[in-house]
């Protein structure tokens, strides 16, 4: 039986006293309602920044307690469906937000209609939907970083591969994993260069499975026969090095390929992506076909 979670108990930061919104069994399918990134505050395009409560941004639904998840396990989150709960999307940008910096002198808000699975940017330009979940995170015992910051436990990952059919792997450090979900986008373009991208409320359906006593460099995604390693740091270079190290760890853990050969393989075959440029830390990913691995990694 599917479980259902409303968005009534959305939160904006992790608090150890927060009780789970639901407890589900290992292997359960759960449908979750998620508020839009602005928490429903934006109802007109002329709204000024000073009229917005920024503390309400990026509400998440959770935590979800997965029965049987123990410290040292991995939580596998498979996205079965993302259903938008609005017929339009919202974007916000302004001075000193993202890498556009001073290029944009004024704050601006845009609302675009969705018709026939496309965003109607203009009469001539229709943008196809590529729905993603921006934020997924399990709780750690020492939550020292802001809720949205990306760590090995997840956060605002903003990868275009966190979409329907993908499985995301996050570590379990607290009993029950304590999973949080938020920030659904109708689509995401060039590395999320602003603070937002096609934000909309949504209903997502996830399958939650516990991999007992499994470890892996996280966050990691499997999507369309590719394995994707994510990483986050202050610079693109450092973030890329972390993602590279995570991929090399997975390639060489079976001792069937040397470090040198693994590096050559990535040079020949891997794809690189900047996932997010708008916050203090920069998220990057490295993608490699599962066919390149000597054996199925960590599963």
C-alpha cells in the first residue's frame, strides 16, 4: 500500500526535536506533497524583495523515518513520479544573486504558463519540461551546515539527473535515515545560475529501500545506465576534484582496475556537469556508464 504525506508540516531547517511526519517500512512507496520554493509567497510579478520573507524559502517535507535503516546503511531513493501541482512556474532573480551578480541591476520575478508539457516562455519559444527534485537530504548526528548546503548527506543538489527513473543514494547516520525532500523544478537550465529555476509545488512518489551495511561515496545517482558522482565545494576546481575522487573510489574498489587506468578511462569516457552556481558552494557531477565498471558498484 502506498503511503501519503501532506505538505502541512513543512520545515525550513533541521531541528533534532522535529518528529517524523511518517514512518514507513523498508521498500515502501510513499507519495509526498511539496510546497514551492517560495512557500506560496509570490502572487504578483511586481512584488519587491523587501516584501518577501526569505526565511520561508525552500520549505521541505519531512523527516520521513524508514523503519530498519540503521547507521552504516545506505538509503536508496528511487523517483517513480514527479507531478507538478501548478499550471505555471515562478522564477526570481536580482542583484548579487548567483553568478549574474551586478549584471542585473533590479529585482525581477517572472511567471510562465505550462501548456502541453512545455513552459511557454514566449510565442516562439516553448521549453520542454524536465522535472527534477532539487533537495534531498538525510540527517546527520552533527548538523553543522545550513539545511540547503550540499554535503555527503545530500542537500540542494540541483542535478538534472535527479528526475523520474533515477535512484539517489544517501548515507544513513541516524536511525530511520530521517529523509527530507523539497524544491521541485519544472526544468533546470545552465547550472542554476540564479537562486531559482522554474519553481512549482508538486507531488512526488518515491520508493525507499535500505541497503544494509553498504557504504559508498555520496551523494551518488544511478540514472539511465549511468552512475553519477556529486560533490560540492567553494570552487569548481575543488568540487570537481571531490567528484573525481568519488568516482575513482567506486571504479577501483574491486581491484580489477588500477588507479592509472581508471583515470585514463574517465579521460576518455566520462561526462562533467556544473549542477549549481548560485550559492556559496558550487555543485558538480561526473557521469560514467555502468558498462565501464568491472562489477556493479556498492550494490
